[in-house]
């Protein structure tokens, strides 16, 4: 008889999607078994930009502080340079990731979490370690081979790569978090639409203390514009700070038609020295890698008991830094739903909302990340003179020209930099998702949402069902500030009301659902001392807002319930529809 193990959820992959899913499920008390074909987590820095929504996920799962200890802080992320080399004349700068004077308050108002920069080879171990400490089972050196599903569960065929032994795990659900070459997707018959490997980029991870060039203008990204190298689709080379300021990645596009990039020691030395602008720079190469520019997403994320997420379902370049962030948010969306079904709080149809809510986000971020690459063209036009023998030298001379040509170029540069805000200051792209599915009950009394500012650039706080609960600072039990987001989530629904909303609170108390807490803003532990929640809540103080475990508003009532029984009927009806 084949050997069979039992678990509730089997996850393939310990990348941002798999590790976050594991951490969330373990936190919620669900049995989860995670496999990874390799000996350990990511062996290169890969994704690093961690946006506010992803940090909110870390915060809810209780690992934000630990992540901050390892991360490059927000303040050092954003004086992004366009320069001829680190040592050479710089051309332009852009304040990025909300660190600019014009955007900083938007970012502070939008979330209790600032962005941070945490390379994947530090993020993954942190997630895995905490998931394991909370009970998740990890099997490294274990390859997913295939699966078979039936009405009761999924049989997953695995191979221990250290011994070659094949065995099976029986799980209620299988999660394909196995990245951009997902076999789980293929085996489940799920497909991505779009174009794969449109262009290619070479990365060299190296060690050298470059603080003399950058410590006074800290940024995690430095774009290099020079005539002395071809840089592929973006037209610029990249120096990316991994560990300020002595670990770096040098990146450049290369022509895929010519095969693999030249990673010979001589060529690496030439390229890195050119980008840094120091012909004598000595440095240690830690690794080299190649990645391809994809533009593809899956319209459907699940088949029966198999759910896929992360790069398995959205494949795109790192521009805009949306990759691992979106993976972590896929995981956060899916994990509470699985937990509710496994625990018997919800019917299996709740799981249908995963594709409905996340596939539009996947499509959006794939388009956004690819557009961000295209949007380097206007900058390049300002920096170059395509017909000249030395295009950048000639272009920069024109940029500095006192006559009409220079004037026009400088005006164009201001415009081209503004376009890059859609890559580097796109707080709306990161936080404005609206969930539409049966796991959200639309507000029949509300007119269609009107965006007051550009929805890609600016977050719009709202308690409309489908949106993330707005962040407001309250005063907590110990007199310290506490965010509205801190008082919801953690695996449970929250019924949020004000001091005048007693009927809702009493109704919830009589229902005694294990997955439902109440929060009365205005009472000790949640004082609206700054009166900012009043401004944001969009419902009467005696109204109610029901928040899902992932912080998304599921339902709201503008006014007081007439009495406790009416509140109970309304709340029961809402929960029954949602779950
Ligand atoms: P991921 O690919 O990370 O993990 C897949 C997992 O599945 C691995 O653990 C793998 O071993 C395992 N696996 C696969 N097949 C298996 C099998 N058959 N059996 C067992 N295990 C199997 N994103 C971002 O948000 N900000 C950024 O700044 C960047 N920057 C960036 C730079 C570069 C160079 C790259 C290549 C990518 C980025 N990204 C990014 C994107 C980011 O790295 C990417 O989106 C995530 O790693 C995807 O996470 P997943 O968990 O979906 O898959």
C-alpha cells in the first residue's frame, strides 16, 4: 500500500507565496505541510521592495518587527539617481517610494507600515522560521511530481531528492506556489495568457564598499546611462543596493538572440567598473544570474481543490517592485479562506472568491510592471542623441544647452520624470485594490466610487465593501498609538462600531461565533482621540463595519440597528451570505 501522510493543506514552494501561505495557515492553527525541491530558500536576493500592503501582511502575522531588523529602512530607499556612473556626473534624481516631500504624508496616512527593502533571501527564511515555530511542517529537498484529486482530497506525489524515495501525501487542498515554471498549474490544467521571455536581463551580485558614492544620496536603485554599453530594453544599467552599501547587484539587459550573456571575469569586471565609474574598482563576485521579462497572467487560479498563486499565476518583470508583494497578498487572501473552510466556519464556495478577487489584481500588476519598462523611453530620449557617435554625451550636451533645444529637453525631462511616478510612487497601485466576489456584500446605498485623485498614484481610504479598512491611529490600552488595522484581522472577522453602536455589539455577543470579535471605537483600548476615525468611517457612529480576517471590508451598515434582534438578523444574514 502506498505510504500516506495526512495534512489539511500541502504547499509546493517556499518562495514569498508558499512561505506566507504557510505562515498564515500555521498562525490560524491549520495543519500545513510545505515542500521545496531545494535544500533551502532563495539563494539570491531577488525581490526586495516590500510595499506597505505586504508589510501590513507581515504586521498582521506578527513578524513585522523582525523584518524591519533585517531590512534597509524606508528613509534609505528613495533618492533614486539617473547618472552616467556612480562616480560620474549625475543627470537627474527622483524621490521614490513615497519618500519625497510631496508624497511622504500620503504614505504615512495610508498605512501604519512604512515600506521597507528586504531581499528575498532574508524574507523567506524569516517567514519559514516563524511558520515552522507555529507548527508548519517543512520538507526541503523534496520535489513535487504530480497530483490526483477527488471529491475528498488531493493525493500529492513527492520525491525525496536525497534518497530518491517517492511517497504520497494526502491533503484536503494543494497550493501551487511553485513559481513562474509552475508544474502544479500545468498538472491542474490551468493556463497563463500572454508572452513569456520577451527580453532578458543579466545580474551580477557583488561585494564592494561603495559608500563613498552613495551614502550621501541613499537609494536602493541607481540607474546608469552611458554610451559605452548596450543595456537592452530599458536602455540603462542598474546598480541595486542589497546591503547598504557593500553588497550590490549590477544589472543590464542583453540580446537574447545572441544566447547567454558574457559572464567571463573580464567582462564582469568591465561592466561593473563602467557602472560604478571606477576603472580600478576591486570587488568580489558572489553570483551571476539571468532572468527573463514575462508579460502573462492566469485568468483562473484554481481547479477543484488545487489553488495556485504568486508567480505561478502572474509573471512580469521586477519594475514597480510588485512581484513578491503580490505573492504575499495572494497568500493572505487565500489563507484565511482555507482556514475557515477547514475549521468548518465556511462552505467550500468561499474559496471561489480567491480567483475572483485576485485574478484582476494579477492582470493589473502584470500590465503595470511591463508599462513601467516602456516608460523609460521618454527619459532616454532626454538623455540621448540617437544619431550621434556617442549618443549619451551628445544627448547630455543638448540637455545642458542654453538655447531652445536645451530648454525643450529640460522641460521634457521634467515630464519624463513625472511619468516614472507611476513606477516609483504608485501608492494607489499598491493599496487601492477592490475585491469583488461573493465574499463581499456591496453597499446598495452607496453610489459608484468616484476617485478623487489619480487611483494609480494615490490611495483612497474608504470603508466601502471590497476595500481595505482605512488606517487611522487610535489610542490603545497602554496609551500608545494603535492602528485600526492592529485591532482587526489575525484570523478573525471584526465587527467594528462606535460607542453609540451598542446594539451591534450585543447582537454579536449573543451569536458567540468563535471567529468574530467586536471593536468599539471610542472605548478604552481604541480611543479615537485624534478624531480621525470619525473622518474616515463613512458610516454613522452607530453604524457597523464588518471586516474580514484579511482586513478587507466585507459589509457595512450606515445607521444604527433599531434594536438588538434587528442587528442580530442583519449580522447573521450577512455572515451566512459571506461564508
Ligand atoms: P518563487 O519562484 O519565489 O518560489 C517558487 C518555489 O517553488 C521555490 O521554493 C521553488 O524551489 C519551489 N518549487 C518549484 N517547483 C517545485 C517542485 N516541482 N517541487 C518542489 N518545489 C518546487 N518582486 C518584488 O515584489 N519586488 C522586487 O523588487 C522584485 N525584484 C526581483 C528581481 C529579480 C531579479 C527577480 C527575478 C524577481 C524579482 N521580483 C521582485 C519578483 C519575485 O522574485 C517573484 O515575484 C517571487 O519570487 C515569486 O514568488 P513565488 O513564491 O510565487 O515563487
